[in-house]
């Protein structure tokens, strides 16, 4: 799908080592003052976003539907520093979720309990939907990673009625044996709450969840993304989550709990704050956000 360069619509009714790594990058960046954050939340929820995987929606394409030398669409990939690596990008929410509230309210197993399949996501006060933002940034990120030779898969591309649910989103990354999974979101918090944050998986073991093998690698991935996001976008770590580190650890997100491969959520900014919203609705800033994410992922994969 092409990038979304159109203006937003009018309003519609309706861990120490990780912190140290980020701090080191901040010292070389243009400051760590206020800016957007990146993860998904329920509509207008003040907390970072929930993830998604669908109870009964249309199945996604098989994880290995393309050869390692081509994208899932079959397009040949260039040779580059990320050749042979697989990255799964998880665009938070789905534009169709708003029309399928019954389905996305279905409870799914997240290993340590049960949670809604997904949420509609939030939006700016002018009606620019988080689901639209996450798809656009994900498309830009895919292009950047594929240019380095990575095989990239999206958990969805607005090509299904709703979802996928949070458990299915995790399963897509697991079945792809991804080297890294990044879930793209934007928050819906109070005015004055600004800045990005990266959500890392906590040590969780229960039911079908066991993150013991991915906690350390995910923390490394998250710290690298946070550092490069600061440098590339000029946005600051969140001033309301993560103690100004840009990093937060959670045990209540099924997309992280059920992952068996390194995975993080990124809250790119607060859609409900006018200053952050001005960035999130800017196509040029979204390109910077995608570049920051790509640079962090690339740094992690190159070791």
C-alpha cells in the first residue's frame, strides 16, 4: 500500500543496563526533552496499548509463504547487511476494528489470564486514527528494512475485517521464527503527557506464556530502538511512563507474554496531546519515526 501522505481528516463524531544504553545515545542526540511515544492503547485509554490476535477472523498467510530471498509478496530482495534475517512488523489495531466491536471484545488467553482480542485504538482530536498511523509507519518501516535485505512480514495490512487478536499476532512472529518483532502503536493519554516509550516483556511464566528466553534479547532490541528513535526523530522519552528512560516493562500484554522471539512494543507519541499530534499527523515526521525504528532494529540484528 502507498504511504499515507494525505492530511488528517476533520474530526468525526463517534532495567539499569537498558537505561544506561539509552542514556548514552541521548548524550549524542539533540536533547531528550518532550516528544511522542509509540505503542497501542484502547480508545482513549491512558495506559500504553493492548496488542492483538484474532479469535475467528480470516487466517493470515502462512509464515513461510515466500523464500528467504524474497518478500512475502514474492518481490526479490536486494542483498544487504540484513540478508537472511526475518523481521515481523505488527501494526497496532486494524481500521476495521471499530465495525467489529463484538468480535474484538471476545476474550483470548494471554498465558497469565484472559484479555480482549483487541481494541479500536485511539485517535487525535481531529480524528486521525491510531490504526491509520500504525499502518503508514509500518509500510515505511518495511521499505527501509527490505532495502537492507531483510525479509519483512506484517501481521496484517488492513486486509482482513478486524484483528488479528493479540494471541494470533504473537503466533505470527513465532511461526515466522522472526529475528525481531516490533509492534507499532501510538498512545491515548492526557494532554501534557508527551514522548515515546518502548515496552519490554517482563519475566512471565504461566499457562502458555514463558518469556524467560526472550527477556534479555528483547531488552537489547528495545534499548537500541529507543536510542535511535531519540536521535532520528528528535523526540524525547516519555515524561509520564518509564521514568524518562523511554523504556517500560509490562507483564499484561498478550503479544509480549506469548512471544517466543525477541519482541517489543513502541508507543511513538501521545495522540491526545496537541504537540505530539502535530508530529504524528506529519508525513515527514512519520518517515523519521520509521527510520529511527529501522536503525534500531538494524543495529540489534547486526549485533
